[in-house]
C-alpha cells in the first residue's frame, strides 16, 4: 500500500506510515477509566471507498470500522473475523467460508452476497480500482478486470446467505491472511448505490460492520470513531471514542504527547534518544521500503546509467540515521528485511544484497557513462523532486539534494505537496523524480515485486521488461516454493540492473505510548494496528 513520509502516529508513509491521531483537552477527559483514545494521522484520508482506496491512512480506518473474513493476530496469523470458520480443499484452490451472524451499522445483515458484490465491483473495469490486481489470485478475476471475461466467470459465489465459496487459479499460501485486508472486505450494495459518487468521501457515506463507526470527518483536520453497538463482538470492545487529529509535523506531535493531548506518538531523530530508555518506548520493524521513482519520459531519466548513478549517490545508511534514527536501515535491495521468501526463509537473506555501497569514483564513472550515452552534460539535467509536505519529507529532500549536488554536481529543485496530491501526481506521471514508499499488503516478496509488471496499476515508472514479467508470472504459477523464491530473486536482480526505481531504506518505527493504553495490537504487515481490544486502564 502507498504510505506517507510522516503519518500514522509517526513519521511514516505510506505509504507507506503509521496512523495515530489526537484530540483536544475536552476529549481527553478527567475520569481515569474514561474509554477515550487520542491519536493522530499525518494527513487527511484520501478515500474511504473499499474498491478505490490505495493508502495506509484509509486502510487503517477501514480495518477498524469494518471487518474482513479474518483478522490478524500480533504474529500475523489469521483468526476468525466475519467468518466463524472456513475449509480449504485438498488441492488448496477452493476456500469455503462460513459467516457468523453480523450486522451492518444500518441494521442489514452481513451476507455472503455482500462479499460477492464487493469483489466484483472492485474487478469491474468501470470502477477503475487500482487495487483490483490483489484479487487476481481468484479464478476469472484477471480476465474480467481486463475486459476479457465476464463477472459470472469470477470464482467467488454465495452458496447461501452464510456461505461464501472462493476458487483460486493456483494454491496461494498467503491468501487466507489476505482476507484481513480492506480490498477483500464486504460492501453493502444498496448503500453504495444510494450514495453514488459520494460513497466513501464523508463520515455519513461510509457504512461500518466492524468494532467502530466513523461519526465525524473534518477534512484535513480530524476524524472521530465511536464504538459500533451493532458489531457482532461489541461486548469485547472497551473504547467508546477514538479521536484522530491531522498533524504533519513530528515535533508538534511529540509536544502534544508530552502535554497529554495524545496517547501515542511516532518518534524520529532526537525524539528517539529522548524516549529510548522509557517504559513508554517501543520499536517495531516493518515491511515497508522507501525508494526513488524516475519518470522515463524526462530527458536523462530514460538512461539506466543515469538513474543508477542518482541511486548510488545516496548514502543510504546515513540517510536512515539522519532522517529517521528509529530502526530504519539503508536498503540493500528492493524487498525489505523480514519478508518471507515463501520457502521458509527471509527473502533478503535468500537473495543477498542486490544493492551495495559504491565509492564516489564508481558513482561518478557510471554517471559520466550515462551522460555520454544520452548526449548530455550534467548541467543539462534540470530536475525536480516531488515530496510530501511533512517535516520528514523536508528533511529527506534536503539531504538528497546535498548528496546529488556534492557527488554528481547536479542541482535538483523540490516540489512539496500534500500526501493526497502526491499520490495523484505520481499516478498521472506528473513528476520527474519522486520519493515514494510501499508497505507490504501481505508477507511475501510478490507484494513488492509485482508492482513493476508492465501493466501493473502501481507501475508509476512505466517499467517494461518482458523478462521481468516472465519471471513474476512464473512465480505466480509455481507451486514449488523454492523454485518460486528463485524466480523472485532473479526478478529483483533484474530490477536492480535496470534501476527504474532507486531503493533508499527499509523503514522501522519507534513509538512512545502512554502506559495506561492497554491491548494495542501492532501488526507486522498490512494494517498498522488493531484497536478492537484496546482499553484505557490506570490513567491518572
């Protein structure tokens, strides 16, 4: 998913990001056990339409106001959600989910048909869902989405109101866990069609079936969630209210935390050192990368050696320490540390370092070769870097500008815009160089590597290499996990050779959380955290 440089309760993405917001003094309350949680997010929610959202902020809100067939526990394993049980066929290609008695916030029963409608709406080419590719594991999904098949041929059907059957093209080990991700959530057809184009754009055009419901959304300012009394497991939900405030500056967020206006805050740079010995401190590795994107339509950026030089010129370890200093490390490839290779190992260890440190002389040499091939001088490169308008993105851009100036002799201007606008500009190729983040939607290298298929919805660099597509598609069809892992290793090596993107870091997250906040589950991938079991206990 797309993340933001400073977000979800910290300097973050998405991209990829961590969302945690805050409220005012009145919301904080005086009662020690008042069940009010004050958090913040780093920017406004771009879109709460289940089929159209692409970012970590929106997905976080969906995951706490809605529920999937399964929920993930703290170790990333599937637990019953709206499905009380499921069966998997011997060939691992057919999943049968039994739904529990559950309601939408308008009183309608949640049915198997709500999932069928939702998945087919996402796949409908007219919907224009960027995340439709996530359903391509399902039989007939690719064909329908690409206009080569019909909705009736998609392998999802309601056997009855409480039984959903899903048929896959091939065995997909991580498919069950994916059911916790918002793109696989149900949608109430009557409600969606009633709201039309406004669906998902305001609190009253969102319908919940999860632990909380959205009761206020002041764009660019705040979001309020309240306990959903119609949720099937409402008796186990302790929080009554969750207040989110939009805060783009990491120092401002820390100040509010210290003033008691926030219950959790993300930490970067000197704030990490201030809290690292505190009982409130926690550090969480995550499956998120940060990388440079290049628009190949720009003169000079169509040359692989110039792109490589721009990437190599970044001191990635220095960048991680100066910009974040929170467990973030310099990238050694595109797929982050800790990502499963699908064969029982860590992909980063299986693949080794596909991006290594280079001397200044090596950087300069390949840059000169690229300029010669392109018929350019360094002074001909008039480039602009697109970033978010957060303080972390500002720090990032300043460091990158200096490294590119000192090592390559090029001056790059900066365009700073709100998160939502950055996503739009990247999607529409309205950038030259950009800073982007991607967080894993599931624990597998494919969640990163299939971004760059020639027809990929998030191929923002228009990368096109038939060999790369062949390797990715072979991996998708391969049942032997070791062979599959090797295809993905080869694909990443090819990506690093062509360098359509330039990896910079693998992100970590550091937090300070008030000790009276109990039961907050941070998730290893997909959604950042789960609020269902949170309670306020012992607040003074």
